[in-house]
C-alpha cells in the first residue's frame, strides 16, 4: 500500500505533528462519509494528484459551503478555474518527476 493511500500513515502524521484538535479520518470507499458541512478540506498528493477529482466532486459539492476552502495538489489548476469561482496557486513543485501545484479553491461554480 502506498503511503499517500494509507489512513494509518495519515493518522500517525497528524498525531506526530501535534494536531491538537479533534479529527476523524474517513475511508471514502466505505461509503460512510459525514454529511455535515466542512470549513476546510485538505488532500495533499491524493485528490486530483493520484485520484481524479471527478470521483469526489458530487460529494464535495454536498459538504462544501461558499466559505469552505479546499486545499489539494494538482497538475491542472486551469481545469479548476472552471469548477470554482476562486482558485489560487499557493505553492508549486518543479523539482520532482511529477510537477504539481498546490491550490486553494472555494465556491463551486454553478
């Protein structure tokens, strides 16, 4: 199993980095995801980097408000400018085999 796809690795990362807040890690494949609105969704090197955003789009639309911020890595930030009203590139990686941009998005376009 790859590290980017390991919920155990994610939990350990959050604990080791002193995530001093309540958090819960959900497995998308178990179909038991929360239905509440989120303020922040973060998916580093996973959402749209290893897994196509379209898989999660309908769920995210349900749990995101206009104030929700989504932070994730992508190789195609221009695509997300069509899906969201606000998209900002907050960092860029060029030195790896797979170049990517970390973006922050908000407000799904209708």
